[in-house]
C-alpha cells in the first residue's frame, strides 16, 4: 500500500468510524484462576458457533480487519478451530490472547497453517512457583512454556506478555532475559484494571509506590522509551495545559464483543452499546446513543485532565477511568500516580 492510499484509508477510518479492531471475547470460561483477572464469572450463556459466525460476517460487512480473539480462555472452546477458519476465510487477521496451556503440537501446526494468525501468550514468571501462584493452577507454567517453545520452533509470530504485579515485579528481568535468549518478542505492562463489573479486587496486586519507582528505575526497553519521551518534553511540561485531553479510538475504531454478544466501545469501557442477540452489529454501531455521544466528545469534557500539567504526556485511558470511578471523564488515578512517579524519577536523575 503506498503512502497516499494509506492516508486515504486512515482518513476513512477516522471520519466514517470504521471498527478496524474488534476484541471478541468468545467465552467467559477459563481453565485458570489468575489472581488479578478482570473477567467476572457470568450467568449468561456463551454465544453458539453459529451466532459467532453470523457476527463475524457482520463485522466483515463493516470493514473490520483485525479480530482479537480473547476470553476467558479462547482455547476452552472446542469449536475455536471452526470459528477461526471461518474468520480467516472472511479475510480477517487474527490475534489470539491466550494463556497457552491448552495448545499442543497439533494446534501449533494448525495455527501455522492459518498463516494470518498471531498470538499473545501470558507469562508471569520464569519458575513454576511464581507463575502458578498467579494463575492459581499447578502445572500451568510447564504447559505455557511448552507452548512458547513449540511456537518458537515452528517460527509462528507471537509475543509474550507479562502484566507486572506486586507478585512478579522481581521476575521481570528474568522473563525478559528468557525471551531475549530465544529471540521472542516480549512486553510488560504495570497497568492493572478493576474487573468488568468494577470490582477493585485485582488492584491489590498493583505495584506499591516503592515497587513502581523501582520498576521505572530499571533499564528496561519499554520504560526507557517512555522516559526518553518525557525527558524530551520535560522543560515544556508547565505549558502543556494549553492542550485538551482527547478521546481514544474506543467506539470509533475499536469495539469489544462479550461472550454473550454485548457490544462495548472497548474491553475496559464496559458501557453497553447494544446486544447482538437482539440487534445486528450495523445498527448498534451506527445508531447506539452511547456511541454517538462518545464520538461527539470534543475533549473539553475532560475538565480535570485539561488542567493537569502532565496532560500532553499522559496516555490516560477513559476505560480505566470508567472502571475506577464509574465516570470515563474523570482522571484514571493509576495514570496520575504513574505520571507523577515517572516525573519524579526523571527529575531526581538530574
Ligand atoms: C483476560 S486475559 C484473556 C486471554 C487469556 N485467558 C490470557 O490470560 O491471556 C487477557 C490478558 O489480560 C490480562 N489481565 C487480566 N486481568 C487483568 C487486569 N485486572 N488488569 C490488566 N490486565 C489483566 C491477562 O494477564 C492477560 O494477559
Ligand atoms: S487465563 Fe486469562 S481469562 Fe483466565 S483467569 Fe487468567 S487472565 Fe483471566
Ligand atoms: S489522568 Fe491524571 S495525570 Fe493524566 S492528564 Fe488526567 S489528571 Fe493528569
């Protein structure tokens, strides 16, 4: 794709609100019980195979291109192969978010044959003791690591993702080194969110101030990159309130579909736009009063953030704000804490 076609496409995505990326939570079920998990158990039944295929067809009609298949654990569904092959035939690029424990050699070869699928595997430590403490499932570490090795052997595109919790902060370097030695892409993220029902129980695993500071002082690539951006702008920081906070792509380029067919602007912003068991995606996406309202936000509505000196450097997440306060326009406090800490660390480095 040349540059002008790319620009034209980006312009269409923005102006016509094309849902390019959709996270599809194909099941509420999971074989693990991670201590920090944001998913809540639900009484509602998962969508059937036919319902999912029907929705995938509707997403294709809306020019959606990237499907993130998540859950729960997507590989607990025995029809996941049928669903994924259907999506590939419809032209989608797939990314599976998975704990990797249910993937064997046979499934790895199936993924390889799909050719248009990528994976994100969650890993919490480099020892069974650490990883299994977080997943609350003994044997999960061995199974996840075996999948990582198989995917690597077969040359399948994937990366390892590590949420950084108070329980595994001291393992981060070891996980990075393990991935680095094998040449596997890795990223880590210390932003923990409340559950989908706004329960704060996962937040007790957020890093303490002391650990967050230690994390920001480590020489880790992702942290270094962020700090470089801050260093570049730090002398300008007090002039930054001239800018207004903006809304992210949620409900414009992004959507999330729950395992029972509820449509949300993204997987954190759990405000329901509609239910695919009652209406089609086209009408929800174009007619939902919630989505219309989201798309009409100008930035002036983020009143508190607009007064903040860190605003321009802040990656504030309206979904996180909603889960924390029940109000997406308020500042998500974990971002405020993170930004203050990154500022303190940089300024104390001189
Ligand atoms: C909800 S899981 C679903 C896919 C799959 N079961 C897995 O664990 O990868 C997707 C990702 O969200 C992360 N996650 C779970 N709860 C979280 C929370 N409260 N805050 C931030 N990330 C969380 C998981 O660690 C995992 O990497
Ligand atoms: S494996 Fe994924 S869905 Fe299952 S409990 Fe862990 S984070 Fe949640
Ligand atoms: S989230 Fe917090 S740090 Fe970020 S702009 Fe808003 S008030 Fe400032």
